[in-house]
C-alpha cells in the first residue's frame, strides 16, 4: 500500500487495487481509518479529534489529487493482472 503523504505523524495511504467508493486509508498512533474521497466521511475506524481535523483539512485541499490517485491505482492494477 503506497504512502501518499506523511504529516504530524499521520500516514495517508492507498491500496493499488482497492474497491469503490474512492477512499484512502489513514494510520495515526495506532488508529486506523478509511475515508471517502468524495464525501470526506469516515467509512471505517476512528482518529483522535486533532488528527481527524488535520486529515479532513488535508483531504479537502487534495481531493482532486486523491481522486486521480485512486483512479490511477485501480487502472494500473487492472492492467498488470
């Protein structure tokens, strides 16, 4: 699972052949979460309040890039299989 960004100890990752809806994964201090790229809603897991706010702010600023990365990752994984 490639790491897309690391900030304040927060790791943002994406699986190469992940399933819809478009989403990304976050790891922080033993917490794991999956967040929908389009709605920025948590699909699974939790984060402490401060980390949650930072991740949502970051995701809003990088939403288009996240969507492109999700599409690229899915397209690339399907071609290599």
